[in-house]
C-alpha cells in the first residue's frame, strides 16, 4: 500500500471510511486563532451596524481573514466532537492520536477529543526558542502542546526506537530498594546482572536546543526557510519533529492518518520512517505542495 493524498473536506471524507483502519493519527489541525471570522469576516457589518472600527474596516475584520491571512484557520473543526468521533472510529483499538494545538485554546480541542471517546493519557510539549510576541504586552510564545490520546487498550510505544542519544543507563544499579531483593530489568540489587541501555528514556518534552547542557530531551528546531521551500503555508512543522512523533506511536509499516495534511510533512516523514501515510487536505493549492514534496522520494502516489 502506498501513500495516499486526498483532496477533500476531512470530516466528510472520514465518514466514508471503514472502522479500525489506521494505526495512528499524527496531525496539526487549524489552531483557530482567528475564530471571529463568522462575526467580522467578508460581508459582515459592524457591531450594531455602525461601529466600523470593530466591523468591516477595523482590526477585527482584518483578523477575521485568518491567521496570517489564511481563512481556513477561522473555523472550529478542531473543537468539534463530531470530527474527533470520526478519527476515533477509523483508528484501530489501541491507536494513538497526536494533535498539535495553540496554548490559548488547547483546552477546547482536548475536551472535544475526550468527549469523542478518547482517553487523554499525556501531553507532549514542543518547546522552541524562536518566535516573538504578537503584541508588546504579550508573552513570547515558546511552546506548543500536543494532545496524546488513545483508543481503548493501553498502547505500546516504540520507546527503544526513540531513546535520546548521548546517555548510557546501567540497569544493574537499582536506584530504589523498596524490597529486600528487588528486580530491576534483570539486575538484582547488590548482585551482578541487568543490562546497559544506550539512550535516555523519551520524555513528554521536546525542545529546540536552547542550551546544550540540558539537551537530554529530543531536539527539534522550527522548520527553516529552506525546509519550507516555496510554499505559502504559514505553519509548516519541522520534518524531524514529525518523524520522531510518527516513530514513537506507529508500528513499522503502520498506516498513519493526517486529516490536515498541509504541505505533506507527515507524508514525507512516513516515507522516511517506513510507515504509510493517508493524507487529507482540503486546500487545493497545498495538494501541489504535497505532491512535489513526496515526489522527490520517487514514491507512487495513490
């Protein structure tokens, strides 16, 4: 089975699919930072039909064009229980959902995910040093939360494939002694045994290398201009980050759903990590970006 690219509304397309077909869902939904489109978007009048500063010609109207002018960011699909119910239905039992969100409205997405039937069992924080405050009296954005939820049974993460290098762990050295003869990875306290594991245990923090001396967590900077290429998409995620996330939650040769494919980062990450992507993207202009991005790997596109 090869990577598929679907140009469609994700909610409507998911309704046409069978139950229990995807091994994971790794996606970057619209953050809905410009959720005032319905009130102040094109064709809307000012408040009380008179206040132009907050209506057709003012800052609210400009913001209603969407994040960085992208109108697709102005809806609320990531906050809809109905949408996440379709993701839940099409995931296999034990399948894991990883979905990015903005700090200011993460809670709205998380509630919708939980109400759809998922069990939220963790949250990953991607921390970065670049960026700037949107207003002078705002804090500088420095992280994005990623909801980590599962369908049904307790999943098996690919821990050993995602260990952070540069650290060796000797399991024969038991750190706790709550019992007289406690076993820890085959090593008895005070006796020979155990094993040496290369790589630090993966954490729910991912950072972009602010300081080398605390780089014990997975390192992933924001996507560079070179990596973004000539796309007009404003929120391209770094390939290294998506590769890591896919590897963490998806079995080898597993099928990964991305209902908000954007420029196809998930699809490329799947190719490089030996997984299969199922990409849904509503914006026709981004389909060209996806095909160009995946085409360089000489894959047959479905």
